[in-house]
């Protein structure tokens, strides 16, 4: 009998098939046993009836424990009352290994416990749904860029300099005589590849030594970063909204079942289409000021500072789709930002804030083109000039207007799945005090 994956079972209705997997759950009801069998592609209910099998086979079921590895043979049929749902009448059972008492039972467990058992927690229905959405988001990201003229060019993880400020750098000893840092972003290299190839993107793990515990921060996360030669801030905002809408459409098309398992009300996602609202930092500051005066926001917003989590949450709660906040004060942003020609204290940058309190999912902007200005910024930020000579070269040899952004995959998945915390959006999350498994 041929091995069949549960996800394909609909093609084998009425046939005898073999499923290789694990026992997710078992319950008995008189002379019937109901097994939930999972094989990684899905879960199917198998039924065995005492009258249909030998005494020996019937007693074999008694030794089964949760997560025992098993090979099951049976005949498939469609559920009598639920079309599209399939069941298996079990004919034979081979036990590959009986599992020891499994720590994650169907009852509720605390998050600390689940996190320390992440290697097992991955097998649960909920984790499955989330990580399948993640895979779909990543596929959509690649398809979007690959089919729009972008070239994938991977950027290094071991780097000689900071991109996003020196406070969140992971330092690595690089053969004793030099220090290396784990990349916070591929952007600086993207700028070089954009000068070579025009429209580029990089996609890989990025690292931030975030010393605070929040529901939005990981120390290792996956970021996709496009960079586009001759694009300005307006063009970038248009690209980002089209990008997000493309991802949403793909998830809504392909992950209905997963969103259902997560009990994610997808109507708020279905409504989202371009254009997304665009508000300046100054407008956002006024909104926050009014919100504080009316009591909707606890702490007053200090004009000139970066938006805090509660500020982002408030702003995004005012819109039914992601909102783009542009032109922040240059001094709260990274060194590479192009100043706004209308007001040089502001940067030509944009943060996209997702609805439902998810906060920033995209950060980006137009890059400084002037050699002298960049040099000055590098000094103001106390960055080591020698580490940036190659980056400055890009302004010496045919400097060009260009823009790009970065989107954190986990933030995006967290928003789409309606998660409380980004730790569930990656197979093995890395956070402050959390490195195992
Ligand atoms: O806003 P950030 O820091 O921007 C950059 O790194 C730019 N160099 C990107 C670029 O323009 N090429 O980070 C971009 C995005 C954020 O909007 C957020 O989605 C995600 O990366 N992100 C994190 N996600 C999880 N944990 C963290 N600690 C994150 N820090 C940033
Ligand atoms: Mg940011």
C-alpha cells in the first residue's frame, strides 16, 4: 500500500492507504477507538472498531501513547456530515516507537513551559497554522519581488560596522585582531548592490541585542529589504502598500484553514487595500497631543521624540488599515537618512504601523546622497569612519537618489495571525534570556 500524505487524502477516497506519522490524540468509546493521526501535512481522524479487527490488533492500540510514532493502514472515506473532511477506517497499525509520557498534553500550559519545550510545541495544531502562514508570507515576499524586476542579492551577516545604532550590536570575535558584528540590517550592502543592479532585495536573518522584553522584539528576526535606485519617498510608500496588499491577498487565498484554526477574524484583513493613509510625524504628534488631552492616551507625547509603543498603538487604532507615518525628526532616526528639503530637521523616512496594536512592521526611507553630509552624520553618531569608507564610496562614484525599506517577517506574521507576541511567529525564537532550544 502506497504512503499518502494527509493533505492529499481527498484524492484517495474509498482507497486503502498507508499513513506514516504520530498519534496526536486517542480516545475510546466502548468498542470504538478514535485516533487523531498527524503526519506533518495535516491531521486525520482514524476509527477502529473492535468487531472489525483481530483481538491482537485491538490490544495493540492499548499501548499507544500521545506522540507515539505509528504507521497506519486504512480505507479513506468522506465524513458523512462534513464534506471535505476525511476519515480513515483503520485496518492495521504498526507501532514504530511508543512515546514516553508526553509533556505537552491537551490541557492548558503556561507560556514559559511551552517556550522551553518549543522543539515539541512545534507539533501542535496552533503552531502549525502560524508557521504555515509564515511560509506563505515568505513565498509571497519572494514572488512579489521576483516578478517585479528585483534581483535577490544576499548580504553578509558578519559585518564590520553598525547600521542601526551601536546600542543593539552583537559583537563577535573575528580571529582575534578584529571585531565583527552580526548584521542588524542588510541595507548598507543593498545600497551597493542597488548601484550595481538597480532594483534589489535581500532576505535573511538580522540581529539586535534588544535588552528589553516586549511583545514586538526578538534578538534574531528575519527581515526582507528592497532597495531601489532612483526611487523617492513617495514611490517607496506606494511600493510598500502594494507589497503588503500582495502578501495579504496571498495569505487570504491560501491560508483560510490556518486563519480559522487561529480563530483570526479575517474580515479586517479583507478590507485592506491601497491607498493607505499617510500622515506626517507632525500630524501624528498633534493626534497624540489631542488623545492625551482627551484622556485616550495616558502619557503626554513629547514632540521631537520617537513614537513609543503606546503612541504607535493609538495612531494605528485610528485607521482601518496600515498607516504610514513619514518625516520623523532626523535626530531620532539612523545616520543614513536623506534630510527633507522643505525642513532639514526632518528625515525623508517612513514607518508603516499595522492595525490592532501591532506597531511598526516596515521602516525605511530615502537615503542621503551627499558625501559631505553622510560623513558629518557618521561623525555625529560616533561611528568609526574607517568602517564606512566603502559605503562613502557609493557617494563618490555616481551618487544617486535611492530608497528602500525593511519588513520584519515575524511582525508581519504576528499581525496577520493576530498573535499577542512575535515569539510564536518563528520556529525557534531568540529573545533576552531565551536561547534554548
Ligand atoms: O526600522 P528598522 O530598524 O529598519 C532597518 O533596519 C532599515 N535598515 C531597513 C531598511 O531600510 N532596509 O527595522 C525594519 C523592520 C521593522 O519595521 C520591524 O518590522 C522589524 O524590522 N524589526 C524587528 N522585528 C522583530 N524584532 C526586532 N527586534 C525588530 N527590529 C526591527
Ligand atoms: Mg524602525
